[in-house]
C-alpha cells in the first residue's frame, strides 16, 4: 500500500481544533471508574459524527467504534475513566474546566488518558478518509471502562464475552513520545492479623493486633529497601536483577526495572478507643518484574520473619475485584495483573515504529516543556501498568503502546496534555495499519509473559 505521510500529517493537523474540543468535552464530564456513562455516550456521539461504520456500547459499558469491513481486527485501546481529583487545594484551576492555550489542555484525564481516546478516534477517521485500512482488516477503537479500578478487566470482558481477538492492539496510554513494548505487572495483596481485645487500662490482658502488624510492616519495608547481599536476612526485591537469584529472566528484569512493594492502606477493628485492637489489616501494592510470579509474591510475604513469628494469626491473600460497572454488570476477577514484554522485532511493534519513522523520524518528539521527559530511546517501556496486563499478559494478544501525554501527569494535580501530541498520535495511528507487514508475523511475539494464575478465572 502506498502511504503518503505528508497527506496524513496534514489531515491530522487539520483536526487539531476538533480534537482539542473533543478532549475538553471529555474532561468536563467527571468519569471516575464505574461512573463513565457520560464520557462513553459523548465518545459514541463523536464516532457517529465522524462517520464510523458502527459505534456500540457493550454490556460492560465499553464504547466500541468500528471502521472497515474485513474479518481481521487492529484495535486501539484507551481507557476513558479517570482517578479522582484528590485534594482540590492542590489544583490551581478547576480540574473539570481548566484552561486551554495554543499548546496545552488542562484538566483531569488529559494525559491519563482521555487524550489517547481522542487521538485514536481521529486516527481512525483519517484511515477511513485516506483509504489506509489494509484489505481484509477492520479497525476497532475501544474506549474502555474501569481501568483505574482494575486494569485489564475491560479486555477480559471484550475478549471472553464480546468474543473479540484482534491481530494486535495499540494501547494509547501516555508514553512520553515513545513506543512501549511492555511493563511490570502488579498484584494487590492483603495481610490480615488477628488479636484479642481487652480494656485499654490493662493492655497486658489482650493481644494487640496493631503491634503485630507493626512488626510485619517493618519487614515489608525491608523487602522493598534492602540489598541482596549474602548476610542480609530479608533480601530486597532488587535481587531479581541479579542472575544469581533470577537466572532465566534477569535481563528482562533489568529492562523493566526491579519489583517494588509498598503499604497502601491500613485498617483495624477495636471495641473502642479505650481498648486493645483485635484485628489489623493492610493492603500492599506489589509491582512485579520478569521472573516473579503471583504465588512467589504471596509466599515471600508469608516467609517474612514477623509473618512466621505470628503465623497462626496471619493470613496473606490476593484481593478480588467485583465492583459493578456503570451498566450494573458485575464481572469478578482477581487483582493480579501479569507482567509482559514484546520482542522489539515483532511485526506489530515494527509497524508503529515504521509509521513513526515515516512521519516524524526515529527520535521522540514533544513540546519543548516536555522534552526533559523524552530524551530516551524511541522504543522502551512504561513504569506503570496498563490494560496490556490482560491483552498481552493474560491472553498473549500482541500489544504495543504509543499515546499522547506524559506518565508523570498521571494521577497528579494540575494535569495537562499537549495538543501537538494529540496531532502526532492521530497521524501515527492512521499510518500504522498500512505499515503492518503480516508476512513478518511470527507465532510468538512475546519476550516475557507472566500469564494467568491457576485460579478459576477466565
């Protein structure tokens, strides 16, 4: 297929004002997880206005927009939900109204990641207008829900229940101008500790669960912060970068970065403020690098000295997620989000790389104010987690990332995104299907994939 890169760039630039308005409209509609109805319906309206062949809402509440008539699918995924605003005093302007300049758009969700949805919708429009969809293919733009609550749940539903298995998926999460081929996985772990309450005037009569948990938390902190030297009792997670502890996957672990663990929540029960606490629980955010598995992460918590010390009163488990979508549908899953890396040579990774090189060259680009974040290789990886945990991590559906905005803007106050990112991403998306060389596709594009657990979850 003959691809006119200058024509694509001109078309994308011509939609800059329309994309800016669409993104401002989305930002103005609060859309935290499970409350996305407004932005979903606004997205469907934009797809219909632009002449998508079909625009529909599935039972979970995802917006699915289709262009083309082929049997094979190239998908562009962007989650349409956002986190909350946190402390409003940290914002300099209304996060749902904000401001717009010639260069940036301000407000919650601009970078993370409604801007990606905007670029994908207009990228598909350009594909249709310029006849850039290869024969035998159709394009899916998926504006997905509940990612901030439970990354990948939407694609568990799309794959298992909607029955959609794309040839490959482009994630439109923010990539700081780069092309990303993987990221660490994560788990949500819970530790429960039992105690015995008594009157606070005689604490020796009880068994304080908070004190037990205090010992455990020191060990959790050590697990994250310690080195892995021979004499270190609790060897730190940095050990997985060393071939001694991770002989099969240490190179991939060094690419992704080490795993981490931090305490994110704490709970307790007690009869009153004048009593000894009879239970204490914490949530752990566990980021997993290559070579770490869901069961190895649970076991390393169980094996902490303090957990062993209080073993009969300690339970370590993985959270489950069962919060209903905005449609009311409940689709339960485990809070495990698998690590994945694609081979840089994979056909779908090279398709988006070739599109970028044909349009803009082989280095990251961006607004002058963002370039300090972007002086890295063009092809790299995310720090955070995306819907790729299901697309590639669970199911092995090839996935690659390229999205407007910056990771550093995600979940932060005074969030912004750059208009030129919207334009550039729409152009790259439009060119990508035509650059895909199916003859270069291999059966295994995966460099590392943690896969599923043995739980009875699809």
